[in-house]
């Protein structure tokens, strides 16, 4: 495989930094663009002296900067975004502006370079759909505009529509990957909004685990290494252009089961407290009951299939949390 140069927006973030690791390990050159609003410098500190690693602090909304960074690259991994239910609910306007305008800037600039763009999307785009498992061509079901939570899904869907339009109308090779609850080392319990990060932190501190709602809602969790594998496959597979792919682990678990699994893995047996959504996020909030990916397209086109079990992934994640607990105090 020939050496290539990639731009990774959001490369200081959770998934982005693991993607950077994999690209450098494969022998590529990587430029990271991140404003560090959520991402952290320590996530790429081990690459500071790497000759093929370059970091630029800045925003994807800065078009002159984006034009300069895209000019020499072979492809763009666009992961920069405002993520996490907490941030979306508290400031939906900022989330929509960054997530949509940032993607517009990337696509407009990439068109001049004619380089492939992989855009990070989310299982949130399926909204409240009950057509489970979720396949990429399924209908989405979103709530009312009075519920801020769905603004993130709307923004990500618009990102996908923009990517598809650039492919169909302009011939720009674009791909969208819908992540299903990625987790793993470097997951920050103060950001991103991961329930796994919250449960692990609470268990390690000997506190009760707080489950929102009745605990019977289900999710599918994807180890970050698998998410990165699927993301790179989306870039490297020529047939992926113009398509959207579910990148997830098709194993479903309730939040109550997840809480007990993490308690067992940590070695604690504390209480599990159920907290109403209204207490966690306010009155104007809705949640989806199930999130389960159909990965048939990803398997057929990308050769993607998650290989890390939840138990193995949690073990690696808990070990990392134990080593880095001081960072979250």
C-alpha cells in the first residue's frame, strides 16, 4: 500500500485520536485539525515527535485554513463535531452550526482537490424508529422541533444529504459512516456523553450507577478499534463512494444489564439508581428504546465486522480508566 497523506478533523477526540494511531501505524502521513473544545492534546501526545504527524489548532469553520490543509492531502476523515447528548440539549444552536457548516466547508474545499471524504455520522440519525435492526435505507423517525435532542440527528442527516449531493451532482467521492455507541480507552466521562464512561467512573469510585429511565432501553456498543477499522475500510474501498454504512456491533444490551456487567467487571456490587430523564436532561427530552445496527451492507461492501466482544472491550476500557482516574478528579 502506498503512503498517503490524510487530514483528520477532530483528530484529538476519542475516535479521531485512535484513527490517527491506526493511520500512522499503517505508514501514512497525518495532519490533525482540532480546536480542542472537546478533544485533548494528551490523546496525541505520543505522536508529537513523529515525522509524519502534524497538528494544527483551529476550526473547520475557518475556510482559508481548511483550504490550506486540504491542498496537499489524498483524503479527508471528517470527524470534527459537537457530540454528546448533554452538549446538544444545552446548546443545540452551536451544535447545528458547527456540525453543518463544518461539513459544508470540508466538502466545498475537498471538491477543489477532488479528494475522497469520509464523514462521521451517527446512529442518532435513525431517531425514534422502531424498524429494528436499523438498515441504512430505513426511514428515519424524528421527534418534534421542540425537543432539542433531535437537532443533532437533523444536523447529521443534513451532513449525509450534503455528502450524497456532492457525490451525485459533483462527482466527489464521499462516504458516511454511522457509529453505534463507540467506547474504549480515552473515553472522557466529562464529555462525549457515553453511558459506559459514566458507569465505569461511578463503579470505580464506589458510587451507585445512575441509569436514566427504566433501564430497559437497549443499545449496541462498538469498541473503538472496530469503529476505526470500519472507518478506514470506508476510505480504502472504491465501491464505498456515495454510500452510507452502519459501523456497529450487532449485540443488544439493556442499560440495566450493562450496569450490572460493568459492576461485575470492576468488582463492585453497589446500587443501581434509576433517574427520570427529566432530572437528567430537563422536561423537553425524548429517547429511543432500541438501537441495533444491520451491518449487512458494511460486511458485503467494506468487509467490516466487529470482532471485539463487549466483555473484552470493557476490560480494556476499565484498565485504561484505572490508569487515568486522576485526570477526571
